[in-house]
C-alpha cells in the first residue's frame, strides 16, 4: 500500500543517513522489541485496549498500531520476522556474512515487508 511504501522509504533514508554500527544496532533492537510485543499481542486472550496496553507496557494510544500490525503480520509471520532479526544480528556481528551493517539492515527490511 501507499502507506507501507512511505514507511519503507522513510526507514531506508534513516538507514542511509546513519553512520555508526551502534545506531544501526538500535534499529534492529527496536524492530525486535516491536515484533516481540506483537507476538505477545497475538497470544492475548483479552484484546481490550486497556488490557493490551497493560500487557505490552505501552500507552493505550499505541494499541491501534499493534492491532493494525497484527492484521498485517499473523503470528506465524511474526515468528519468522523474529527469526530474521536474530539472523541479521548474527550477521552484523560478522558471523557468516561479508555485507555491511547497512546492507544487512536493508535486506532485513525488505524481507520483513515482503
């Protein structure tokens, strides 16, 4: 969708502008945190706004982001994304990869979105 394309371009520009490995590791950490919380969301029985906010430790305002993400990323896909994040983390530490950190993150974003 148009919104997803905008988010991808924004994320790509952010990656492109970041110079240090530490900043790029922060991106992976934020993605891991989001998808881990999304996995928790999928497992909740009570998905009321207040209960979701309490379970995820977020403000109720952000619950709609998780509801939308859950529609776009079923539980199986979320588990795959978390696995991809772990693989990217290992690659970023130099295990089995000759790519730059930037390229690893770009590849990861592409895989997450497709």
